[in-house]
C-alpha cells in the first residue's frame, strides 16, 4: 500500500479539465489510471470527494495520514497510522452513477441512511450518487467523518 505522499504526476488527458486543480498528488500509476478512465463528470466528483477526505485528514489529528490504494480495483482510503477509521471506497456503478462504499460490518451506512433519508443510501454498505447531483459538502463531510473516525467513535461508547 502506497501513501498519497508519493511523487506520481498526473498525465494530461482529455478526461481531466485543464482548470481542475489536484490538491493532493496521486499515489500510484494504478490509481491514476483508474481515475482517468472515468467520464469527465465523474472524475470531477471523485476529485472533489477525494479532496474533502484529505482536507479532513489534515484538519483532524485523530484521523491522521490517509493511505490511498486500490481495493477490489477501486480507490480506497484508509487511516493506517492512527487506525481511527474504516475504509472508504469510491467506485463507478455505471456511466451515470457512483457510490461510496463502507465496511458492511459497521453501522456507518445505517447511520447515514437514518441521518440523511433524502440520500440514496442502502443502509448496509453503499451511498449512491448521480454524476449530475449537487453534493452537499457539509453533509458529506459528516458522512466521511463517520467512517474516518469510526474506531475512535466506537471506543467512546
């Protein structure tokens, strides 16, 4: 597993808009390849959510450093140093939809389904989004924190 601090550079490609800013370097050629096989609209959503995950890790020392790797061939985010969180995986469902997947042995998706009934969450492991959907950053941050701090929250109960 490689950490997101490695020095792989993005190779320009038609799927990545020139005005997009990559705040955090992509950790491997495999992950870069996954992202650049997405449609431009989906790539923009993935990069937006990816940035939010890294921003959370920098803002909260309990989360700590993020490791970004491929699990089941899809970008996944872990907290290997602090072990505070449960894995978040992002994946294309089809050309118009993608999902954030959480460990099905946790209560993360169930909590999200209860807290945000307007969102398409199965309550077991997946939170679905349309590529055309405007995603509320404040709401998704709450969801991401549920996963990135899952083990810390469990300890507090």
